[in-house]
């Protein structure tokens, strides 16, 4: 009897997981979608070439297509920190917009001219080492991006990007539920974390995982918020609930700042 119950539970979990994936293609979905492109660079020369392309060719082309709220971020300098990445966050209202973007870029003559150095780079002098792409769908609790209202000098700002990996798909669904139904999102809101997005990762290299970004005026504000978060009654209640145990087995944290040409 116990084995049958276990099999039934596993079946329910798998049904919920595959139903969640299938909903990506449903016509009535209201959540936005996000692509996080991560450029890995090896030196300042590559950094400049990617910056020039993004600022003068790529972002202007996306805006001609009607896209907005495009964030571009770099890793904050710090001890033992390797600042070798540039992150580009692009919101889409539908999967169809995402699917059509590259084809539109390929025939945009202004984009091709402005980005010629990057686009026609030779094999022995590439503008970057590698690009990775993560596709996400917004959480139901926060279906639309909220560009950060933080107005301190850009070099002082902290844009905290986090990825939470789960041991299995079932635990991943449980962690997403902890944010939505468990009201972890509301906890961040109550502490003025200035969340930009929360996203279910639909395709990426660290699955199953979710990602989200919170923002702060400076590092002192960031450290104070996390101290208050951990000490809050709500967080202590959540981590004390048996149903939320062991739903994260790895967390990656990037502390970023916005480039001068980032939209926020």
C-alpha cells in the first residue's frame, strides 16, 4: 500500500512538472519571458568590443523592434572576484517574440552596419570567449518585470542575481511554490528588495533551477536587507515547514552593477 501511494505521489509530481512545461505554449499565458545572455570575456579588448556592439548596435536594434527594459550588467569588483562576464537581460511578452528576434536582427541593415566589427569578427580574433543563454518564464506572483527604481550612482548599485538549483524537478517545483504560494515574494517586497524579476528556468545549463534579481542603492543596503530577511518571522516560518525542506542544493550569487547604457 505504501509503495502504491509513493508511486501515485511521484505520478502527480511528474504530471505537475510536465503540465508546467506545456503551459509555456498556451495562448492565455500572461507571464513575461526573459532571456539572460551571458558573455564570457578574457580581457579588456573583448570587453570593449562587446560593449560597443551592445550599446551601438544590439540594444538600438531591439528597441526598433519595440523591446524595452533591457538590462546590461557587469560583475562588481571585489577581492578574489573575476569580473569576466557581461549579462544582458531581455524581456518578451510572448515566446513568439523571442523566436522572431534573431531573424529580425539578421535583416536589420542599421544593426549590421553599426555592429560590423563584432558581427564579422575573424576566427582568430573573436569579440568574446563564449555566450550562454537562459530562457525563463516569470513567476505567477510577479508576472511582469519591474525595472529597478534605485537611483544611486550606477557604480555604487548592487544588482543581485541569484540562481537556485534543486536536486530534482519535484524539489524545483516545490521551491517555486515557496516563492509563490509560500509568499517568499511578498517577504522580499515587504523589505523593499526592489525585485526586477523572478523566473522559472525553461532552458539553461543549470536545470532544474530558478533565477531572480533584487536591487539596492549600495552594498550596505544590500547587507542590511539580507540580515533583516534571515531574521524575519516569515522566513523562520518558511524554513521551519517540513514541506519546503531540501528544495535547494546549490545557490549561485552574482553581485552586479548596471552599465551606463543599461535601461535601469
